C-alpha cells in the first residue's frame, strides 16, 4: 500500500497498467485503493476526481517490458499479446468471468 501526499497547490496523477506497458516500464503503475477518512478526520476533506481513460485498439499488440511489476502470471513467455487479450485475462483474474 502506498500513501500519496501532495500539497494544496499540487495535483496527483495515477498511471494505469497499460501506460506502464506502452512506456516499456519507464512509467510504473501502482496498485491503488482510495480510503475515505472516518469520523472527525473526514470534516473539511474533499476529493475531486477527473477520470480520463485512454487505451490502445483492442487488437493492438502490447510488447511487455522485461521487468513487469503487475500481473506477471497473465503475460505469455514471448512477452506479446493484444490489448484485448490482456484486458480479458485481467477481467477473468479479478471477476472470474470464465
């Protein structure tokens, strides 16, 4: 678990897994979960979110970097699969669709 701390006049970005793959590992995706403060700690706290999802075409080949931080078990030995195949494997991993 990572806690991101930033100042009032700063902005934080969360990079997704596909960005890590497409950047060949130069940008690193971090597993994340937002936890809201409870009780009096929640007073005066705001969280504004602007989600922007960008993804390659479904049949675009992803060439995984040699060092992959997440989901190593779904990547084939040749290190290449389409974005669609990768998405389906992750959905199956998290939601057991098959």
